[in-house]
């Protein structure tokens, strides 16, 4: 039985080991700045589920193009809608597009990459050639094809962005898995009779998870940017559902009358993309053991 002093020493050791990554994270400027910006966007989207200053669908032509005031904090648009409410609700569309598109690419792409690294041969060649073929159709072009076949809408835009994310995660997963499959502990696991699936789940996937997480944050930022671009072109979120890209498109012809209408959604997009990119850089530094030791 451990004596009380030994229990205290063990507890201090556990706390110290647990707190060390958090201390490094709190000292990392990119992680802190990116995390705060990402939380700001997430908080805006969650807040809009319960509260907005005004209804984002209510039009008041008497207040059309009103400047920021005590009633409408960020002013109103060409239809008299409250800009602050539109920004809050528009964050939901951007985050939903990012979560679904990146989740789709992460699940399918990682599975294909792991399969290619585990089976090799013609399976690997087939997966990589399919990935090369998918890269020929970027998100915007894929959305145009989907729109021509099934009509414009947020769902088709998300599917197009998700398809573009699949080869990205497939390549990252394959590259990381190939390096893990050559390690000694994997060779020892194979010598012990473990199957390919079990080795992949127990040894390969946990060791490439950090690289996939970092890539997911980068693709999340690109998905938000792609959704805004597609909505700006009229291929993404359709009115009357608010969207940052749609707000930019509506403000395009009003730059001389109300330039703030373009500044607010542009700043929101920049905040989300910059925050996720900084968060990805911080996670890369924190999750890479070599960079962590050097810091």
C-alpha cells in the first residue's frame, strides 16, 4: 500500500504531466489568437440559435440602408433587415458547411488513405488515381456541375466542397500511414498475428490523428471560404436564408451608398478563416513532438 507522501507525489506527477500541454498551449500566440477568433465565430453561431437583435427575415423599408445606430447596431441592408442579425445567423450556414464538408472528407478520405497504405499494389494505385481525378474538379467547378444537375442550394454546395476534401485527406492519411507501417512496433504486431484492420485501428490511426486534426482545421477554413464564394456566385445558400457570401453579393451594387454593408461580412469571413488558420498552425506546433521539444 502506498503511503500518503507517495500518493501526493504521484498526484503531483499526474497533474504536472497533464498541465504541461496546457501551459505550452497558453504560451503559444498562434494557438491563443486562433482559438479566440474561432470561439468568437462559434459563439455567434450558437447565440443565433436562441437570440438575435431583430428577426433576420423582417424587412423595414422605412429603415432601408440606415447607418449604425442604437436600434440597429451595424445598420440595415437594402431591404431594411438588421445587419447584426444577418451576420449572426449567417455564421450558422458557414459553420454547417465547414463541419459537414470537412467531416465528409475526413471520414471517406481517411478510410481510403488507410486502405491504400494497408493493401498497396493495385488498390493503392486505384485510390491515388481517383484522388488525382478529383483534384481536377475544385469546389467551385464541382458546385457548378451539381447546380446544373440538381439545382443551386446549400446542400449541393456542401457536397461539392466535401468531394473536393476527400482526396486531400486521402493523401494525408496515406502518407502518414505508410511511415507508420514501416515502424518496428507495427512489424512486431504483424509478427504476433494481428490482422491489417486491427493494426490500422490500434497503431496506424492513432499515430496519424494529429496530422489529420491539423489538416481538418485548414480545410475547415477553406470550406468556409468556398461556401462564401459559392453563395456570392448564387450557387450556395439561397435567399431568404442569410449567408455571408450572399451579403457580399447584395452589397456589391451599394458600395458608394453604404460601404459598411460589404465590410461587415468581409470582416466576418476574414475573422473565421484567419482564426482557423492560426489555430491549425498552433495545433501543428503543439502536436508535433519535435517542435514541442524545441519550444
